């Protein structure tokens, strides 16, 4: 029964637990770990290093790019250009040329990464 002027409270006052880790503190910790493990992108100077160093081939019939091997092109050719003759020797030669170009691009990328040096946070 409720009397006039009296209020009944059903809920207890609950204090929230104190936050020990803020989003900023967690982000700082993640960033420091990333930098410590060599995850730094190098900023503007590292833009060239971050670019892909994979060299791919393209189909001669439709010029579709991004084939990494002869088997990929052969499967594409059988699917899309089955009426045209497939010159496997031509693609094997192109694959060998691209294999060397990929190796050269990786070597250049590794040299540029060495030139960047290490950030003071990346000990």
C-alpha cells in the first residue's frame, strides 16, 4: 500500500565498475605491437615498397589480366576460347619471362625496404 508523499524505490543504486582500459589505450598498445613486429608501412617513403611486386600474364584472345601460371591461362582458354587453338609454348615462354621479372621486382622491393630504416618505436 502506498501512502501519500512516500515513494517506493524498486531498484538499488548500482555503480558501474571503473574502466581500466580505454579504447585509446588499447589502440596505442596494438599500434606499438604492430610497429615492433615490423608492421610499419613507412609512410610516404614506403609507398613504393607497399606496391605489389607480383608480375602476371594476360590472355591474348580477350586481354583479361592476372593469370599467374600456364595452368590458369589454359583453364581460362578452355572455358572461354575453346574454339581457338591454344599455343602452350608461347605461354610457357611468357611465364618464364614473368617469373624472372617477379624475382627482380621482389629484389627491388627488399632493397627499398632496407633503405627505409627502422622507426624509433620499432626497436
